[in-house]
């Protein structure tokens, strides 16, 4: 059985790396049929980059319209005082450790990339 779900975890604050790897690949993965489900998580310092960079925000908005799911670690979002901004962008703030644990424990259904 082939994996159908992709989880990408972004924890870096490097704007160029965020745009050129997880958002680039994640943005083409659904339209090209690479994966049936793509979920991108923002953890740690990546949250600051997302809430402060308009280009990253625009890319996330486009990807949301194409069906990519986004979430953010609620603990990190609260620590950065970014929860409201993230939710306004369409990023779900929750306990992302649950989905991450599911993906790690169920590698038959989930592929995992981290940055």
C-alpha cells in the first residue's frame, strides 16, 4: 500500500528555506497529484516568519485555496502572541503534537518531512 498523506513540519525561521522547500513542494503536491492530503505545521521560530512576512502569508493563502491544510503549535503561537494573526490567516492553532505523533506512529499512511 502506498502512502497518501504528507505532513511537513517547519521549525526554521529562514524565510528563503521556508519559501523554497516546504511551501514550494507543498504547493505543487496536490495539484500534481503527488499526495491526496498535504498538511503543513508551523512550529517554533517559523511562526514568527509567517506572521511577519507578507510573501509567506500570500503563499499560505494560495495553498489554502488549493486544499493544503495548515496548523500551528498553539503553545508556540501563544508564546509569540501570534494566535489571532495565525487564525486570521487560516492557520489552525492546536496541539499539533497529536497529528505529529499519529504520523510518526503510522508511517504506513503518512510521509513526514521536517525543516
